């Protein structure tokens, strides 16, 4: 069932993005009276799953889920329809339209992608608001158990003050992305501020260690369940460990240190049970474990127990607009930085380029509309940016030639555009093979 939910989210998000992107080309083409011969979700190599002709356009669903397309008359695209291009230009064809109209048609897809992302972020601000822990309220710092972070010099208990001079106001998921993209991180450790330089190969190193967040909230030692083989029958689910072997503890990471020091021993413990302190004896096995499963506590419970103060901002429809725009802008800038790192070999970021499996793996096994829209908005930005790359066969390649035509007043020949389209197609196939090859390598060989 989990795989069905994951696959459903993946296909729904991908289909939505493809259809809206192609609509971005389709609508201005129609407005400028340019004939659109096909409008397809996925590619119809040899045959279609579904198709229906309405007016002059055939609408359909292909069997190959690698994207989608609109086939516009008189345009050199992936269809490579040389027979049509060999005929005299017709008034309804793309090639007969003024350059400014062709430019608008080509920019339509990525424009829709960016608009969609910003609309999603505005909608999410309105519906969900903003729930966070203020960075200033993290009195005991953060949990840092990511090996690459530790190798870079970070330790549990550090407070992240700023990344590249930008002060961190809220603790949220964005902080991990800022650190990955950053060069200098200002931390506070034991009351003293210091700078840590992020290594140039940090992303490459991240790929080779256990996958977990770079920084996390420190959590209490809450017991979720007792393993059947555990000797610690005095413990109960929902107990919260507040002392071990006579030492007070507040967080699970503190408990791990004490347990490691007392492997194979029976020690005293104090737990918070039904809001009362209870004394018990616990048996630590030879692995430094108690034979219990950790329990998760929601932010509301953590706030009641005095661990964190949770802040929530709610926005009206008008107030959601600047909040959503700011979020979209930050994501757009962040993705631009990621691309820059991918094209810098010293970072090793190119090794993390993924294909369809990497996108599939982003989606969770449980359905969450909030997570779904968050991922869809990010993918929409990625699709928009990638399509703007000046590679023939991508929208950006067509835009590049159109801008040349507008500036110089000279239109590239159809033969040149055909050859450029073939070069671009080979480049795209190479990138596709590389990205999906990375997925296969990670799955078969490992990190």
C-alpha cells in the first residue's frame, strides 16, 4: 500500500507539472493563431494509451512517462518533421509568426512553472500558516549526528547563529538547505561564537554517510514501546527518562552517553510517568541499549513539557501573498545555487544528480497534502529553471536563438536549427542517462 501512495503522489505531481507547462505553450500559440497539432501527456512513441482529436489538435496520453509535449506546426522540435519544414511556410505556422510572438510562445511553459510555484507557496501560507521554533529559543543548541557535519567541525549543542552572514531567525527545514549551500556558518558553542568553514566537497561527503538531517531538534528520551525480549519490564510506554545512574538528563543524546558508559550493568533511573517522577532500575545490555523503542512527541507535547516554545503565524489571503512570494524567491535562488555547485566539479555535487527514481524517492509513503504541494512547488521551480538552460531542444535553446534573431535581425536557417536540435537532443539523452545512471549506481553499488 505504501508504494501505491508514493507512486500516486509521484504521478499526480508529474502529470500536473507537465500539463500546465505544455498549456503555457499551448495558450499563447492559440492566441497568436498558431496551429497546435498535438497536446500530449507523456510521449506517444509508436502508439498512444488514449487520444482524441478536437478541432485541429489531437489530445492524448502516451505510454512513456518521460515528460510531455505540444507539437506546433512549422516549428523545429523533437518531432523533427522535416517534410513539413520542406514545404512553403503557411500563415498558421510557428515559423511565419513575428519573433516576439514566437518568444512569448516559447517562454510560456517556464512562465507557468514559476507562477504555479508561487501560487502554491501563497496557498500554503494561507492554509497552513507558519509553524516553527524561534532560533533564539533553542537554549541547548541542536542535535548534530550527521557524520559529514561532525567531520566539518560541528557538535551537538551548537547553536546555528548565521549562514554566510544571514542570521537564522527560525528553525525549520530551510536551515539544512542553507548550510548545504553555505560557505561560512557562525555558531555559538558554550557561550562563545566561532565560524566554521563548510568544506568544498561537503555535498560529496554527505552522499557517503548515513542519510539524516544535518541539524535536528534535540528530543527527550520518550519510550514508545518495550521490546518483548527486553528485561526492563519496569518501564512503560510514554515514560520520559529524566535521570540515569544519578545523573539528570534532558535529551536522548545525553542518555546515550550514560548508557554507553554502563554497558552490561543495572543502574537506577528516574522517569516522568503521568506527570509524576518514578524511580526504577534498568538493565543496560552489552550494546548500551535498554531494549525499548523510542516514542515520538509532537510539538504540542514538547511545548507542554517545557522543551520548546512553538510559534505559529497565520495569514489572511492578502498577507499570504508576500509570504508566498518570499518563499518562492528563496527557493528559486537556492536552486540556482545548487545548479552552480553541480557545475563546479570540486564540490562533487554532480555525483548527486538524480533521475526519476531520485524524484520518486522524495515523496513520502503516507499521503500528506502539505508535503505533496511543497514537493510539487519545488519540482515546478526545478522544471522551470532546467527548461531555461540554453541547450538546443530545451525551451531555453529556442529562446536563445530567438533573442539572437531579435537583436541581429537575422533568422538562423532551418538547417542550422535542425542540426542544433539534434545536438541538443543528444545532450539531453546524455544528461538523462547520467542522472538515471546515478540512481542505478546508488541502488546497486551503494553510496
